[in-house]
C-alpha cells in the first residue's frame, strides 16, 4: 500500500531540474536552504509578495520575483508553499504559464490533488506532500502521494526535492494522507506537548525551569537516539528500564490507569477526522 523510500542521496551527483517556489514562507525557506547546500544546487526561483523576504532569497543567489507566472515559467518543478486559503486565487494564475512537462508539488495541508488539478490545464501533473516542521533542521518527515496524471518519475522528483531535509513515505491511496497528517504532520506537537508536561512536572519537583529543560531535553534526545541506535522496539527498551516494584513502574502505572495508549489512539483518530472534515471544506 505504501512504503518508505530511501530517497535521493543528498550527495548524489544529479542536479534537480529548475524549481519555482510559489510562496517563500517558513516551509519553503527551510527547503530552499537545504537544496542550496547540495553539492550541485538546482536553479531556484521564489515568488513571494514580501520585498524583505525576496531580498533574503536574492542574497542567497536565487531569483526572487513577485510574479507567480514568471516563476512558474522558469521551472519544471513548481512547489506550492502558500497558505491553503490562498490556493483558489493563486493556483489558477499559474495556468497561464503551465506546460505539459511541469509538475506541481503541493505542501498545502488538506488540499487534494484533484482540487488543485481543476485549477490547472487539463492533464496537469500534481504531487501532494505533507511535511512537518523538523524539516527546518533537515530532519523532516514527508508523506507523498500522486494525483491522477502524475507519473512515478514525478514522485521520484518530489522525493528528490525533499531528500535533503526529510525522509519520505509514499502513500498510494490519497485518502491516507489524513492519517499521515495525524501521525507525522501534527506529530511534532505531540512530542512538544509531552515535553511541556514533563518540564512542568519537573519544576513541581523543585527544579528551576532551566534545570528541568536540561533534564527533560537531554533525556528525550538521548532516549530517542538510543531507541534508533538499538534497532529495538520501544516496548523492549521500556521493559528494560522497568523493574517490578521500582520507580519507573510506579510512574507507568499512573499512565496506564489513565489509559495512556487509548488517549493517544483517540488523539490521532481526532486529528485524522479533522483532516477529513477540512478536506471536505
Ligand atoms: N508549518 C507546518 O507545520 C506545515 C506542515 C505541513 C504543511 N504545511 C503547509 O505549508 C504551507 C506553507 O506553510 P508556512 O508555514 O511556510 O506558511 P507561511 O510562512 O505563511 O508561508 C506562506 C508564504 O506565501 C506567501 N504568499 C502569500 N500570498 C501569496 C501569493 N499570492 N503568491 C505567492 N506567495 C504568497 C506569504 O507571504 P506574506 O507572508 O508576505 O503574506 C508567505 O511568505 C501551508 O499551506 C501549510 O498548510 C505547513
């Protein structure tokens, strides 16, 4: 049904075809920085209404414009990185500069490939991506699916676009993108919420806020790296540190009494449901 691909090696010699970013906000900027750092950076154009942001892209050696059509005309990959509510106004404008060899890679939350395609000339190739914010430090997670007219080669191009800043999971059924959103799109907020609760609880135990952030931050980062390095399931590592009758067992019992797994499961289901509702408009 779907599978993670080890995407293009960022150090690989192939140069990506010219890319236009429509919208030069937070997500686009993070992608641009990672692409600009490639050994063979692609030609990139950014279309962005804010002159200050345009100047920062020009300083990086990119072409910056306020003309979405001009940017689209210059590229083979057109990465749509505006807010979803702008799409009905912006995407139809791109049609004037559209050509059959272009692929639209949209990172807009909740916006289907079918809706995007209706605003472009018939047969337009659209790939939908759901990234998350750790992309800003090159550690993003991106779900990808293709629209009706997009090819495997288009998906591969989209994977290569994200490879320098994220890992990629291909999803063959677009309806599953709401589940991707629930798990990895919204996922950073779950980790941040858990960290927030741990820091607050550590302060209640008498630590200063800075001490609590150090204790929690290093424990979180170390535990996650340890989990990945060990190659084990989280359950096994959790059991290793949980002696019967010990301190960890006492803490985990409180979580289990509150149906910890059930809470997380209901939270993700709520996120998926909300994604479906937003997608219906
Ligand atoms: N942030 C996340 O966690 C996340 C995760 C997954 C997906 N996404 C999706 O990523 C997209 C971008 O998010 P973001 O956080 O990067 O938003 P953002 O920082 O607000 O970026 C959007 C950019 O588009 C520009 N823009 C506005 N009108 C435009 C127009 N007519 N033509 C071209 N550009 C225009 C905005 O410029 P001004 O600021 O000057 O208006 C802004 O720089 C959203 O659709 C969101 O759903 C975000």
